[in-house]
């Protein structure tokens, strides 16, 4: 409220009012100048448009005579060309004589047809057929996604190939111990023998992704060569749906593993002696489809714990792991599993899914057996055939005669063993 403060505030208000008035004046002046400038711009634009129209009209009037002259010149050139052509034609007509045709040489009929050209057509057809055949073979091979080489197994499955088994191998009990086909199973046994050093154990199963890949023959022949090597071997047929091992040994399938799961006795009570030294066998038995639920992992674990103490090696023939539950149960309970893959039979995806199914149940998958390989026709496996022929070439006749003798002896023993088994089966009905 000091007088000086009041005076200064009044002076400030006055100056502010003067400045506001000046600013408004400047704004009004600039607005008027802007409007004047816009009017000048519009006027200039109109003038430019009028001048442009005058220029266009002037150019059009000047070019028109030139265009007419060009068109006239083109017409004159066309007329000139026409006249020159007529003159040239007249010259040709004047040069023609009265006899325009003159025979220089008379035509003679051909001794061979000009068309078709048989030799050329055969060569072209042969070349095209060869190219088409090669292309088709390459295309079919490209579309074939089955397992063809060991590299396919190691690349797509990331598993080692433990053995390569040739096509057409029969159970070794029929071919005899001197069969050259036994060498592949001995290689397989040698590689499996390395596993216990890492704590794998002595129970082993053979699995496959689909049916018909040869796992039953493979597990039997492995049992055969292991028994030959002096190991005590027990072969268990756990394929309750399609048992086949009893047919190889010549046994009936009236009792076996199915009775164990249905509570009719312990596994050791169903062990049968075979005509192969050191080899014993438990058949699949007969289990109704309604009783398949009795196949349990707990019972299988207890059974294997007892059998492992009785034998050096327990081999189990299992059903395919895809689509059938028993295969996964067996893969979980055994110490090691081997995947059998038939050469060029199923797509790689089947084998890959089988591997995943085993790994999902925590199965110990140690490798792959590549089965039914056409060694004679497949160059990738030719060295297997060449080595076999080299080592068995000299003693082929001797091996053949010995094999025939052993087959006859084996069949006689199987017949006698079958009678003994039938007699013992009657005495085992109590359990």
C-alpha cells in the first residue's frame, strides 16, 4: 500500500495498455497488407493464365503448317515407292523369255523311304528313354524317405548302428552255427558286451516302430550266438498279441508269460530248455484281449529282478512300440533296448517316433540294428558282402554239409523236446 508502489503499478498498467494498443495496431496493419498481397497474387495468376493460353494458341497456329507439310511429304514418298516397284516389275517381265522352264535332270524314285527315319527315331527314343528313366529313378529315390543307409540312422535318429543284417536271414537254428549270416549277430553281441562296463545290466529287449521289421528273428539269433559263446541265456517272448519265437523253437504256445501276469505261477516255473546248449525259453502263452490290462510294469519288474539273477543274459521279444502299450512298458523296465529298423520299409518318421516313444518312458535306447539290407544290390553295403564272400568262399561246401546235418539234428531234438514239454505241461496244471 506504499504510495510509490501504487504509483509504479499504475505506471506499469499504463505502459502495458499503450503496448497492447501498439501491438493491435501493428496486427491490423499487417492483416491489411496480407489481404492486399493476396489480391496481387490472384491478379498475377490470372495474367499468367491468359498469357499461357495466348502462347499455346500461337504455337498451335505455327505448327499446323509444318504438320501438313510432313503429311504431304509422306504421301509423296509412298507414291514414289509404288512407282519404283512397278518399274522393277516391268524390268523383270521384260527379261523373261518365252520358255521359262528348262529340265536340267530328271527325277528318279528313291529306293528307301524319306520318312520316317527309323534309325534316327530309334536313337532319339533310346536317348529320351534313358534320360527319362534316370530322371524317374532319381525322383523316386528322392521321394523315398525310408531308412536307406547307416548315415540316415546316425543323422536323423542320432543313434549308433550296432549291426547290419543282410536280407533273407533265417533263424540260425535252421542255418546252423557256421552260417556266414551269424557274423552280423556276433558283431551285435560284441558291442552289447561293452555295455555292462558302463552299468547297463543284463536284460535287453528288441523293439521296432512297426510290425514285420524282423525283431523276433533278430532277438532269437542274438540269443543263439550268445548261447554259443557260453553265456546262459533266457529268451522271453513278450509279444502276447503275435508270438512267433515258439514257432522257431518248435514249441507249442499253450502256456507261458501270459500265465505269469494272470497269477497262475512264477516266471521260473514256465522256463523251457531248448535243444541249443545254454539257451532257455519262456513262451508268450495265450492271453485273451480282455485280460491285456494284466500286463503291468510292477509285475514285469519283479519277474526280471528274479530272472536276472538266474541268467547271464535275459532277452525279451517285444511287440512294436507304436500303438501297443506293452512295448513301452517293457522298454521302461529292461536295462537296455535296441531298435530294429528294416531297410527301406517304413518312412524315417516311424523310426523317429519309435525312438521318442522309448525315450518318453525313460527307456535306455543304446542303438539300432539295420535289418534286411539288400547287400548284393545296395552299393552302400557292398563291403559287407565282399568280406563275407572272402572268408566263406573256400569252406562253402563244407559249411553247407555241416549246416544240413545240424539242421536235421536240431529238428529231431525239437520234436523230442516238444513231446517232453507236452508231458510236463500236464503236470504243471496245478499252478
